[in-house]
C-alpha cells in the first residue's frame, strides 16, 4: 500500500511537467513584420506575401492579437500548406501544439476552412 501511495505521489508531481497540447483555430498566418503591417486587417495579407515571409519564419496571430512564432517544423508545415492552397488572401490556419514562451512547438498545422 505504501509503494502504491508513493507511486501516485510521484506521478502526481510529474503531471505538471507534461505540457498540454493547445489548439488555435482559424488564426491568421504571417511573419512578425507583416503581423504589424497588416494589424487589424490581417485577412488582407496576401498568400504570395505569406510565402515570401516564410523565409523569416511564420507565426500565428491569436484571437487576442498576440503573435506566436512557429517552430522550424511548424514553419515547414505552414509552407507546405500555403503551397497547396488556392486561397489568394485570408490566410488562416488551424494549429495544434505546445506553447513554449513566444513559440509554438507545432504538432499539426492545416489551412482553416474558408468561411
């Protein structure tokens, strides 16, 4: 019984160390400079510009207006999603990952459904 209790205590202490995945749905995709340039009108940010921005590293703009940079894997997923999309502007994505400071460690990224 004592071993079981000890194991549960150790497990309970370790739980906060495991980062929980978060999901950001229908958020704008841009680099830091364009997130400022198109502030308040991010849906006007053209896809062609976002593709050029990718070399600087892309990020998402949360519903609260905060810019979160995508990690390297997320940036690659964003570039792939942009290339396969036929959208001209209104570049929005759905992202699942873990926020670490001002960066999202991306698990999955896909273009959000237009609408």
